[in-house]
C-alpha cells in the first residue's frame, strides 16, 4: 500500500530522513513515533504528494510517487483514497459537520443524495448526529477529529493517516479516537498513526520509532 | 463533474459567510456597469441626433451659364441617376433672384445689367449620407459638364462628425477604464475570498478535489455577480427612462436583446476577473 525505500530528505540543512524505509500493507495498523521535529509531518506531506524526497523511492499502491505527482489527475485520484485526521488534515470551516463528512464522498464522485445518506449514517455511527448541522467552530475538538474519521469512512478511504490525532485531548476522548481507529482497521482500512508519544496500546500491528533519520522497531 | 445545484449552494454559502464583501463588490460592479450603460445610451442618442442632422443635408449644384436650357432635362436625368438621389428641384435664375430679394431685401440686384445668379439644382437624398459619401458624390458631380459649383454645408457636417468622433473616443477610453474597474473588482474580490479560504482550498486539494470544486464555483460566482449587476443596472435605467420625459427629445434605449447580450458579456468579464483573482492561489 505504502512503501518508503531508503528515502532521504533534509530541511534547512537538518537531515530529517537518511535512508528511511518502511512498508504499510493493506489493512495494516502501523504506529510511527518520534519526538518533535523528527519528520513525522514531513512524512505525511510526502504521502499526500506535497513534498518529494531528495533520494530513494516512495510507492503508493505500487505506483512511484514522483510519477503520480507528475499527473494532476493521478495525484487527485491518489489523494481521494487517503483519509486523514490531525496534522495537515482538518475540516472546512464554512461547511457544517454533515457537509464536511459528505465532502470526501462528493469529491470522489458519489451523487449528492448518496453522499449525504452515507454521511448521515456515518454521523450517526460516530455519535455526531446532534452536531451534524453545526459548523466546526461550534463543536468540541474531539468532535472535530471524530468528524474527520467519519469523513474517511463515508468516503470509503482505504488508508487513514492519523497525525497525532489525540494531541491535546483528555484520556477518555483519546481512547474514543483510538477505539474508532481500531474499528476502522477491523473493517479493512490501513492506518498509519504518527505520534510524539506511545500511541494506542491496543490495536496496532507494528510500532516503529524515528531514530537518526531512520525507522527502527 | 459538479452539478449546477452544487454551484448555487456553494455560491449562496459564500455570500452568506461573506455578506459585506459580496455586497460591496456587487455594488461597485453595478455602479461601474451603470456608467458603461450611460455611455452606451449617450452614444446611441448622439448617433441618432447625428443621423437626424444628416437627414436634412441637401446638395446644391450650380450650373454654368454655358448650359443651354434645352440641355436641362438631360442634366436632371443625369442627377437623378446618381446613387441614393431621391429627387431634384430646379431653381431658375429668376427664382434665385426672388429668393435673394426675399432674404436680403428688394432691389438688391438693382443696377446690375443682368441677373448674375446661376441656375441650380437642389439634390434630395433617399438615404442619409455622411461626409465621406458626400465628398465622393461631389467628385462624381464635378466631372459632369456644365456644373460650376457644389455646396452642401461641408464645414458644419465636418464639425458634427468631429464632435461625434471625439465623443466616441472618450466613450471608448472611459468604457475601457470602467472595464478595467470591473475586472479589478472581480479579481480583488475573488483574491480576498480565495485568500480567506486558502485553508479550505488546501483541504479540498488534500481530498483530491479537482477544478469543479476549486475553480468553477468562483467562475460561476464571477459570471452571476456581473450578469445580475448588469441586468439590475438596465432594469433601473429602463425604469428611470420610463418615468422621466423630456419635451425636446425622447431618450432612445438599447433593445432588450442587446441589453441581454451586454449582460452576458459583463458576465464573461466577471469570469475573467474571477480567474485573475484565483489563478495565483490555484497555481501555487
């Protein structure tokens, strides 16, 4: 699904990745942990096709990232398969929670009626029904992040990139997010979880740590 | 492909969220377009006045004394055969003297051995002729034998044409400036909107949104704003023209078809302005 093969990248003369490699398989739940400025967000940006590596290769669904980026259409299609929570992923401020949840499906080409129906179901499943008509600035942080997960599910994403999805949340809220991610993983969705801490205790298949520009178990 | 209903939803959402910005740019657009409308109406009415003046133009052809009276029917036929000449009116020497005495007083020709006034034909035209056409006709006439002089009020026609030409030039310049105002207004409004939505744009792109989500709603809004502003301007001007009457002349307004075409063109200008406003953000 995602393969980083000896990826090099430096930012302002600071080496972030030096021969960084890892593999995320279909339906796998992988946790990458590392301190601040270790390159977690850069890695997310690379997966989203916003940053290109200086060396090495990145493959998304078997396709080389550089060749995907060269074609706008392919880049759009790749991005449509990826859901995100935290980090660079957030909700649109001028749309209600329901509209935000329906958005990914709409962009993916689902008819508006179908996308709305799926979004309503996802809102109900993620206990967002009572805030479905609210704008993001009117709901709590945990509801915003839950809405991002609901958006990924309603949009039938097969990969979720969770960049510090529980940062700033209390323990109960963090556990709720972890439970939702575990449930998505059981449904066959691959999850890449990035954190500065330990990450979820139950659910992930593998834990890797950033060390000197590489990922180690 | 995004559906029109989604366009309209996105546009109405934007107007709701950015009420002051939308209303402000709409009013600036409407005022700028009304100024163009006024210039257009002014141009139509000036052109009409010019045509009215040209309708009164006659050409007077003075004959040489060497032309015998027996040749006059042939001369008259030759004049009638010229393009756009509807009729001719002959003035004899005696009639010319009578007219002169009527105008300047009896006895003005007393003391002269013979009447010095020439015979003449006044040419009436079926279609209005501008200065260029009148000059061309004059060139044709001077080639006819027996014609001594031609008079058609060239200086004042020239003056009217010059005034019309200058007004048109000013109109084009002002129209061009106003068009720039429309483009800049649309570009600035959309640039401000796009900047305020740059975070949302980023999210849409992360979700794989294509032009239908990112660009088309802006372009559609640009078209609708300018189109509606133009139409409203015309509704207002038609209403005012209906309420106000001048005893000296009647205001001529463009046809409804022309105003519709104009509004569509204004809408297209709105699209260009919207594109100018968002392209940098989209290309970044």
